[in-house]
C-alpha cells in the first residue's frame, strides 16, 4: 500500500484495522456525470470484502522464501507470493500481508484431482482457466461465476509435507553438507603462544550464510563447537571451523554413510547436498558432485521420495550430475519435501504460473453443513498461493457512499486513514490553479465514520477549506458531526456550509440488521435537530428505500414526519440500487430473512443494478404528496446526485441559496 506508515488495531475498535498512510493529494475530482459539485475530499477510505474470511486456518500459504505457512499463523508484514499478469501470462511476485483477520463461516470442501482438499467459504474465489470463480453459487437469481466439477485451477497443486527436524534429518543434512565441501583433516596450530602440533581440523566454506548457520546449529546439537569466519577479500560467503580433538572426528562420524537410512535421513541429505552443491537455474534443479558415491546416494534419495530424475553430462571438472524432472511442480515439491536452507534456491520470482503435470481439475464441491473458523488476508497483489493454487484475497469495494449498505459484518473492517489530509489540503488550496469550487464531502466515504472519533481529521479539513474561502458540504450518517457543530457554525459566516444526514428507515430492528455499526435512526434524527438548532440548514437523504420492505406509504409518511419535526430543510427519497459489492451480501441477507421476496426482487431488478422504471414511477407518485405535506419538497436548483443525473439533492445539503421551488420528485436509484 503506497504511503503506508503503520497498521493499527485499537482495542476500542474491536475487529477494525486502521492503515495509516501519508496521502499525496487531498482534493479529488468527481468523475463524470452532470453533478452539482466537481470536487470532494475523503479523509478515510473504508473497505469491505467480496470474499472475506475465506479459508480455514490450517491452509498452507506460500511465503516469499518458498516455504509454506498456515494461513491462521500469518501476520501483517509477512512476505508471501502473489501473482501479477504480465502480457498473456501470470507470474509469481513477492507481496506483503497488509491485513489478517478471522470469523465463522459456513464451510465447503473443494477436492481436486490430485487429492488437494481446501476448506473455505462459498464466497471464496480461485483462479481458473476461465477466470476467477467462487466456490459456490450466490443466493437467489443473481448468480455469480462459480466453480463446477471439471474446472481447472491454476497453480502447482498440493504442497508436499515438510520434514521433521529430528535427529535423523539433522544427521542427513550434515552428511550432505560435509561431503559437499567440508574437508576433515589435521594441521599445525597455535594457542596462547604455544605450538600445538597436529590438531584435528574441520572446515566448511559456502557462499550462503543460511546453509552455514544451519550446519553450525546442527553440529552444536551433536557437541561440535565451531567458529564462524568471514570471507577473505572479495570472496562471497563465509566459513566455519572446528579446532578440537573431539570436533573434527565427530564431524567425520556424522558424515559417514548410514547402513539403513530412513526417509528423514534422505530428506536431510538431499537438502544438505543441494545447499552445498546444487543449483536452481531457469526453473531446473541440478546437483553435481565429483564423488560418484554422493551422486548415487542422491539418486537413491530421489527415488525413495518419489521423484524422477535424469543423469547430466559430466562437467569439465569431472563432476557428475543429476537433473530433477517434472518442471516447476516437482521443483516446488522437492523444496518443500527436503527443506533446503538457502532461500535463493527456492525462489519463484518472476516465473510463469504453470500447470504442466498438475492435476488441478475440480473433482468435488461439498457443503459441510457446519460453520468453521476461517481466515482471510489483504495483500498487495490481491491474491496469494493457497496449497498450490492461486487464491483471491479480500478486496476493497470501489466506493461505500452514504447511500450504500454495510457489506455484512465486514463493513469498515479495513479503514485507510490519510493522517496528513489537512496539511496536504492546505497546500492544494493555496495553489494559483484552485478556483474555489464547491467541495462535497461524504459523496464517496463517510468523513464522520467511527474512525473520526480516533483520528479527529475533520476539524483540520474544515479549517483549511474555510480559510481559503472554499464553500463545502458534508453528508453523513455519523453522529460524530455534532462534535464539530461549533466550528461549522463559526466558519459558516465566512463560507457557504451545507450539511446532510442519511436516514434510511425508522425501524430500529431492521436498521440494526441492515446497517450494523451505524448510529440508530433516533440518533440521526437528533443530529438533524442539533444541526438546525445551531442555525445551520440540513437536508436528509432517505436512502436506500427497500422495495416491499420500507416503501409503504405509512412507513414513509411516518419517517418523513419525524424528519420534518427535526427541522430538516428538505428530503430526497432514493430507492435501492444493487451495485456490485452490495448485491451478493444483500441477496444473502434477503434469502435468510425474507426468502419470499427473492422472486419479486428478481423481477424488479431483472435489468441489473437499477430497479424497474415502473416501480420508480409508482414510488415517485407515492412520495410526492408526502414530501409536500411535510414541507420537504424543496430541492437544490441543480440536478444530479452520484449515480443519477436526474435526481436532485434536498435543500440544505449544498448550503444556503441552493434551493429550488420545483417539486423535484425524481428518484435516484442508488
């Protein structure tokens, strides 16, 4: 994430992650459409998730060092592998875990032809040859692209089981390293000015410190003390030495061939000899050694662990070689099965994601009928590698405006905080190019969401706008705005200040289900009252109206009456708009709470995100007399709200002097 300073979890905001960033700009041009404003400022950028809490915690994820780690054990800041499309191909790239969280979700088991089993939620997505596909279909009629039996996932397939770090593995590793380049012998030495004569000596020099330090640690566990020596001159790497009567013979004993080596010994041996003498170039694993017995043992170990190989032509120095067959799939399986210490030899950086040899066809998709703890992460690439297949992580919805629903329990779980927004805004407003246009806040993200209680960014934003003579407005459903009423009232004598509050319904129980974590309808009505008591105008957005749930004449009359009693200067009624990012959550909620309405909604939204025009006209006819009865029919003189060029904002939202005597009964469908 560009400009990221730190990621914060605050105890007073349970389940919410704040990403504090240094913003490069504050003023944002409002894209497209004939709107009554051209600029906005967003101190916060909220985030919901289309595939949240996707996989169970023991799912292995590929780290940037080539090793797997369980999803539940990842932490913010960990480096892992993701992918990026480059030309016609997708390639492995390193990325960072930006957020990590968990919850309970209904579980599905996905079984692939190679035996890979992944347990996740129905919302989770995997990459196939036909694009991203969810594990299970969506609710109701509005299906989403989902996996079917026979679909092929992209990746290498199930990660191999790693070795146990036990006695047998350590002896095998030391044998491979010592025979790979650790001479054992004797030479003269000195200590405290005395000639010691012939002293047993063991010395190992390698380029990669990771292998050297693992060897030193394993030797220490067998009582062999060594000293680490830096390389001399420009030579890379370092070395370890043991100068003792016990150390060198002990190292020699550890390098002896065992009479009956087990699988763990072979895993260690292959890791050791690969660290010492192996190479991984152009995606191919090769191991060369001058001792044919070592080469024979390498072949034995590969055969024992189920790998295929081919003999390589001898090099000029006479060293014989072995090449691992099977491409990227087998190379990754080799690295996981034997766990070499040298991370550069396990690197996949920039390699194409290949499926040759991998049997990644979907064999079965099974609902488990239970809810399980699940985890999800946010990464810089938007994906990660889950047990060998490319897996989508959560992603931020493009906008979550005052007209949006919370996208389920995950709304505002990830909040980007532009901690320097006021300072950057002051600089931009001083520019000779700034013309003092109206700035509308709350048209994309709510500036008075819960995060504002912690960061207090809005006073600085308000002050910067007022000092520059820039008219502005704020639209919110957050009652935190009341904190800044004295400041807003003060600056309103210098610049035009407009305020608006979003109130969707008056039913507290339904509101808690639809908009969890937001102030109650009663609290928002009280905010309207406090705004008008402070001498400021306030318009209300009645949004979104839910067809067949909150659209009756009785319900709207009651709500509009309460809005008028609170002193609002105008109101605009906006019907539900099922935009991507909201659609899936809402349909899931509807299927659980009101399954009888799925078919009517299918007909109303048959053409996509917008409600049927006949419904819009009927709602308009129902609302118009109610607005007039309660004195709320005044609109802004200019048409246009985000997403609807025909609708008009209610009087007061853009500040004094913007009202029109026109009834303005158009309805926005957001």
